[in-house]
C-alpha cells in the first residue's frame, strides 16, 4: 500500500505586508495571514479538494492554522495541532519564547481543531538550525509511522524543508515559497518527491522567497 504525504507552507503573513504590525502586536511572533494570504489558502484548499487526504496536521501558529482552516473547510476534515511542525525557534528572529493564541481563543475561532490529538514532538526554545531540522524530521517520521493514510502537513518554510528531508534521501533543494505544495509518494520502502514547491494553484505568488 502506498502513502502520499503533502507538505504545504502557510499563506502570506500580515507582517510581510505591514511590517509596522509587529510594533504594536500582543503576540508579535504570531502574525495572522494577510488578505492575500487568506486568498492563497483558499486556492490551496481548492487545489487539494480532489485529493484523498485523510488527516491534516498544522503548526500551532496562527498563520498556519488559518491556512489549515481554509483547507479543512474544503476537505471537511478536522485539524490536528502538531507542535513538531512549528516555526524555527530561532533566537535571532525571536528574542523570547513566542506566544501563540491561547486555547480559549482557538476554540472560538477554529472549531475544526481536534482537541483529542496531542503533539508528538514538543520543540524547545531556543533552537539551532540543525536542531530544528532534526525535530521536524522526527515529527514527520512519527506521523507516517502512526497514520498510514494520505496526510497533509501545514507548516513554515523551515518545516517544509525539514519534513521533506525527513522522508526523501539526499536533502534535495526545496522551493519553499508561500502556500507552496510538496508532494511525496511512498514507493515500496522509498519516498519520492513528485512536486517540489508547486505554486501553480495560486493566482498571486511572491517574487522573493522569505524563509522566516
């Protein structure tokens, strides 16, 4: 039996569009999607509607949850919060442990979250790049070992890279632009990358890829 793992990055984020948002935000390391980012997420959901995805796993950051929510509405699936897919907890980007939306707000805004699911990996701040890559690699390996149907992982540029490298040999170069898709298919005991950062489903794409 073969399995397909889809890996997606979140849509455009508000602080990319409006950098001043960061200066007054309550949770400044947890920006929401911008208006065009929401459109990108909707387009990604339409792209995946015909695929045989059984489980959606998302980083607990707001931008990944908003992206996952658009897709979950299209696929009529719950969302499993997986901290192992979260942003690189880079102390050069974040001067403190990032605060994400509290559970009471998430319950109001995202009724599709499956609160019976528990993250398989919990990252620790701060992280080196090597530690982050190993954390995401271990996360995707645990998930494909536990969930045998087709799955979708929604994360960040760093987690798209780490999740791909966790399955595909040789650490291939990944085009991890906003709302991109990576498709990895299991062929016997080997994983093969079929799509690398595909953005053909988007009406608007970024010109310069920003990793954080």
